[in-house]
C-alpha cells in the first residue's frame, strides 16, 4: 500500500474515471441515489488524497533528508552537516567527514542543490537506502574565487531512530583532495 502513499497520480486518474462514471449515471437517472454516488466518489478521492498527503513513506523520508542535507550545506552549517553522518560510517563516509570538517570552513557555499530527481532504492528490511543523484555545489573561497563542483553521487543512508543518516558516499569524479572520492563500488549491505 506504500505505492498509494508515494504517488497521487493513480488516485487522481482513478478518481477522474470514477467521477465520470458517477456523472454519467447521475445525468441518465437523475435520482438521489446517483447524486449520493457522486458525493461518495468525491469523498473517497478526497480521503485517499489526504492519506497520500499526510503519510510519509520511508522512501519519501530519505528524499526529504537528502534535500535537508543540501539546505544545511548551503547554509554553511558545519555542525548541522556533520549531524547527518551516521556514527557507523564506512571508509568513504569517514573521508566525507574529513572533507566537511576541513573544507567547508574554508569556503562560503552559495548553492548546494540536488539537480536530478533522486533514484532511491530501499533495502528489504527498510533500514537502509541507496540514493543516486546529481548534485552541484557552488562556493566562494576566502580570496573571492568562485567555483562549482557538479557530480553524480551515490549515497548509502541508514535509519537511526526516526532519522536517516549518511553511512557511505561515492562520487563519480575524482576531485583529488576536493569534495568527493572515487571508488570502484560501495561495500555490500
């Protein structure tokens, strides 16, 4: 039933079909029962849309955490960015921690954005997720030089209580001592 909470499009489509059928019946019969059928369809679609709006699935929570991490980095909040890292970091995650601690204080980040719709794959137990997306970071150094880093990244997230935290991080490009590390693959789950 998580597909119903993750995507409102089927609710809208089925609701439109049901509403069309209910109106056809109402205009053919013109009875109170047919009118109540139209009201019932409207109430059912509204209830399903409310369910979709209020229920956050684990996949949606990971996506929300990803965008919150980007907003935290854009705010130049080093302690906030470190709070998104899991205590049980993988080796690449430890490199990410070092980069956050050493590089973020040296620059002012103008933008940190997720450029594509993230591809989120959940593990079978729902405790881990793998996120693939493209991101961009635009920063200004202390001497006024402006630069941008755009890359496709793969992040492994794990659930810790009610939060999702980054456990591992792999960038496609090798930025030397920069913002990412290139590795052949992420460790197995």
